[in-house]
C-alpha cells in the first residue's frame, strides 16, 4: 500500500488556537435597550450556548442585527448609507 510514512519525531507541528474574539471597534458605539418576549430570550440563550453568533446574548443580537441589515441592503430593501469617521471617533452620515 502506497501510504505516506512519517518518521516518529521527525516533523514538528505547532498548533495555535484560532482567535474567535470580535475585533476592536475603531469607532464609538451606542448602547440600546430592547425588550423581547420570553421565547425570543430563550432562543438568544440557545444561540449563545452554541457560540456560533457570540458568547453572550448581546453579541448574538449584535451579530443577527448586523447580518440582517446587510441582507436587506443586498436585497435592495434598505438603502446603504455612506459614513465618515471623525477624528474623535464619532461617525456621521454623509
């Protein structure tokens, strides 16, 4: 059988964990408070447990809202806005 044969100890493999951290924002952020039904809250907790969209319900909501807005822009159901970042880190619509 023509398989690949490796000599023990001959190859060195370095494993590094892939970072899943959200990149730092280069602009300021705004906080919002929303109210959701208990069923929605449970779905957010379920998604948090999976970790696919974030490690906290807040991260899950941020991810879902962001991807939904991008989907609406792609479907031409929402107009894409132009933004400018000012020196103090604030953002304004152009």
